[in-house]
C-alpha cells in the first residue's frame, strides 16, 4: 500500500515520500505527515533474527513506498556501514536497572548520525526519481549535533550544498570545534548572535519566502532541510526503537509482546515522536517518557495542556535540548486534533503571534501515552556521578537528563516495566560537564583534551575517532552574523 504525505496545516495536497523528502517543508509552512501509519508486516520474532540493516529495510519500506527495493537497500547499506564503530550500529547496555540504547556510534558521536547518515542517500535518490535539475541546498539550524552530522553526511555529495547555522555561544566547545573544522567544498558553517530558536525560526522563514525561492530557482538552486522537520530524518529514527525491542527479545530480556517503556531526552520532539510512530506501528510500547532539562516547555505542556514559549531561555549542559519551540510537536498536535489542518493551523498561529496555545480537554486525554518531567543541572550531575560510581558506566549530559527523569517516573508511578533509555550522545562530546559531574574539584583546571584522555581511562573506552580528528584540526569556518542577516548570508554564500 502506498503511503502518501500531507501537510499538518491542511492545504489538501498529497505528495509521495520522495517529494516530501525533497521539499522538507510543505508550501503552506506545515510539516509532512504520513496519510496513515503502516503496521509492521514481519513478526517481532522474525525481526529479532535480522541485522540492523535488515530491520531498517522492513520498517522504512512501509513509509518510503515510492522507493524501489534496490534504491532503498542501496541507501541503507551506504549509510549503516564501517563509519559506525560497533557492528550492531545501536548496541544496548544494561545499567542501574535500565537499558541504554547507545545511538552515538556514528561518525559524529551523536544520535543524529542514525538518520543523517542515510538522508543524503535518500535525498539524492529522491532528486533522481523526480528529475530535479537544480542543485539542492540543505539549510539547517542546529542546537549542536544536527549541524555536524548533516555536514558529515553531505560533505562533497555531488549536486548538494549545505549551510548550517548554530548559536555561537550555545554549544559545547567540542560541538563547535567539530563544526568549524568541517571539510568539504560544499559545506558552510555560520555562527549566529542568538539562540537556537532564533536560528530555527529564521530557517523556517527562509523556507516560506516565495520570492527568495524564485530567486534561487532562477540561479539553479532549491532548498531542502536536514532538520527533523524533514520526514527523511524522522523515518530512519523509527528503526532503532524497533531494533531495540527485538534486540531485547533476542537476548531473552523480554518475551514477545511484552510491553516496554521508552525514555527520551527531548528538545525538538523528533526523537520521541519516532518512538510514538513505532508504537502506532504495533511495537509494544507502554509509556513514552519525555525528559526535559531546565527549558521545561514540554514538561509544562504535558502537565497543563498549554504550550508556552514565553519564558527565559536557559543555557544548560545539555545544549541539544535548549529549545523553546519544539517543531515536531506540531505533528503530534495535528494527530490529537483529529488530523484537522485548520484547527492545527490555528494553534500554530497562536504560538507565533501570542507565544502560546492551549489544547482542549479531549486532546489532553489523548496524551495518556506520554509522561513528562524535567531535570535540573544539579540533578543531572548527581545522576551521572551515581551511575559512574555504582557501575563504572559513563553517560553524557543529555542521557543524564533522561536517567534523572526515569528515576522520577519510577517514584511517581511505581511502574516496574522494563525501560529503554535513548542514550543520544557520547560522553566524549560533553567531556568537561561529564568529568565535572564525576569530580569537579579534581578536574577544574584540566584542558579539554586532558579530560578526554582521562575519560577514556576511567570509562575504559577508546577515544572516538570523531574526537581524535579535531585535536589539531584547522578552523575552516569563522563567520558570525545576526539572526536577522541569515537570508542575506545564504544569498552571499551561494553567490
């Protein structure tokens, strides 16, 4: 059965999967969603005998139904190869009574690699399928990880260019170094004097600027997105939740059909939405635990039914979650609104104009699958320290948010359901915060790379190649602009 895609803002047009991937965002400013969520066609027992690549095919073929078997398998096998430093692609580690799904074994040591390793292949295949002659310009805002992972995926891919905007003072030193040292004749990295929401809003406005689109088309370019607003980012993320479940099944940790909980550190809502889609496909997931940091806009939403971005933006040690406008939540709101585009459009208009919206009581009841909570900076540090001292296992700050919220969930509910925690980044990406959590006094005066070597020693883990290669890498990108100047900067970079 062919799955088509429609806009959350309800302009009525439907497009194929490849067209949705190429466009990134619908022409009415909405996000593309499948017209129906397909059910898994292969039993969980059969999936448990498959490799990551084989599971990926069984899941993705259902959503990307206009890709041929050869096209999709080529994309999957090109993405999930030796650039991952473990054979399983997404291994699971049991610690402190939870199952940590390690999503950071790709080339930039963050979960974004899981989708951004395959997106360039999906996009270039989609361009060929749709006879696109223009050069595709990937335009992306990043809160730290998407930018590097997208550039690593698209660097020197023929027929593409990639421009990444990031908040100059809102990412970790390692994240920034990874981005500004990125090679590739088609890559551009620009810092902005603002926060991630400023960058993301400006990128969305550029996408919706019809005059600019016409100007670019005239010059032989067209925009697409590598952010999780692109359905080509979201679909590959569903795969690892299915894979996690069947891995637990294969390892005898659960029985077929037994329900699990999934706990996700959440900023832009894409990663937890992928888990929700996996549940809708028939994966036995009970609760979706949405873990926020001090920017607890999602916790407040799940508690009150009001989404309110009118608050101070807080810089934390988990910068990929420092977000006040969770773009992918729109996909869930659309579903809660009974797939009523006009109703959803009204909510989004209120968010843009007044800074908040409140869903109805009936819609609130539909959120029963979700549990929201948040973790303070002190709580995250204490959790990282405790897990290390109890088990020797070291987690990063984002995973620390999720682990803290999981403890709160257990206290609130007494639920003993087995739980998978999405471990979204390597601790090496946030070394200083992680080492300070373990022993702030001891490591206060150490340099970033001294801390890297010490982390390797205490965690008994080899320093990832992604860190080794930036020790002495040359800075290649040093442009910084105001958020308001982003459209002009795009034109300038594309000449």
